[in-house]
C-alpha cells in the first residue's frame, strides 16, 4: 500500500556529527516516521534525512541542531517500509530485536522481539532504546518485577521485553494513539497480547494508570524535558523500593534530570551510557 506523501527534512554535514544529529531529529517532537543517514564512503560527508507525515518546522529544526535544514515534499512512495527493510537486527542484553525481513536469523538462546515500527518510535536501533533493553536484562539478574509501566511506549518494545522477561502484566502508555495501536499489534505478534495493555495517556493522570499503581518498575524512554516535568507524577506512582529507568537524555542532561528526581527523594543506583546518550536507574527508598 502506498503511504500518503511525506515531508523530508535534510541536512549535509561531516560523518562525525551524523549520529548525534540523527538522534536529535529522531527524538525531537513531533517525532519523525523515520531518520536515515547516507554516507559517502570516499569523503567525510553524510546526509541526515528525517521523514514526517506533516510539514516540519524547518526554522525550529535548524535552531535545534545548529545547522540549516532543508524541507521538501516527497512523492507517493512507501518510504517508511523502504527504510525499515534496510535496518539490521539489534542485540541488546538478552534481547534480539528484528523486523519481518530478519525473521530467519534469530540466534539460539536470546529473547526475540519482532518489531514493525510503522509510524511509532522504537525499533531498538537508537542508543537509548538499546540502553533500556540492556538495563532490563541487568535488572532481571537482580530481582523480579510484578507491576511494570512502559511510559511513552512508542512501538511497545520495552513493555514487550518486560512481559517476556517476567511473564507479568505490563501497562504501556503513549500520548500518540497511533503508537498505542502499533504497540498492541506488536504485542500480538510477539505472543504477549494477554500481558500487555496499551493505553493512550498524557502523563500519569490517566485513571487507568492511577488505578494500576503503584508500579515497582517504570520505564520512561522519552526526553529530558518531559522527564523533568513528570518527576512528581512518576514518583507518586512508584512502589516502595520501586525502580525507574529514565532515558532519552544526553550525557550533559544527566545532572539536570537527576536534580528533579533527587528532590522527590529518589536515589541514583546506576548510570549506563552509549555514545552521547544515557540511561539513569533510580530507586524509591520510601516505606
């Protein structure tokens, strides 16, 4: 099926800067449907392209990355499908994340997760998503969790990973109804549909989320801004000795985000990093 016309935001730059720029475009709101990096094998040159359903604000994107962005309309081609067919599988901790085109390459001894992203964020290829999956694997070595929330779930990847690890019910929420629908489809494709409940919610004031609290594990792979604003809400729904994994933030944002959660009484237990990106693990010591 041919997708509606897409808008492309693109920028040319040196190869060394391509990863950080693509990550910023991928995480900036509104999130693009896909981000592609094309590199010249013989020159220090790369082009980063982000694809959007609606015309993006080129002025805002240019200010965000500090470089001029070109915005143009693309013809009717299924660009998302084409981009995802070129993505390799990802190994993160005990998990092996793959698309339909890699279904025959799942190695022995891993926890397989098949993800078709569509218009939602989270295929495991971004550093923050891989960091969260690896963190889930480490947490599983320490204890079992019984009530998990995947906040800002995107494709539902992290919630599906938690459901497969502990075979417990997981609540997944996202502000985007399209992401919620995709998360449900992915849960069905991975055989955990009875375990994963996906809800459309803005923050944690949704009645379904409040009723399901307290959570002993919260996964929040979003952005530094929402993480700081949601600190009181997140803390309020954590169980005593509960754990929260915060990601979607750059290294230089660690102390900023930490200050908001320490103010709520949470204790930092671990920081994991991959390139410019970080994942923070905090515990609620409350009784």
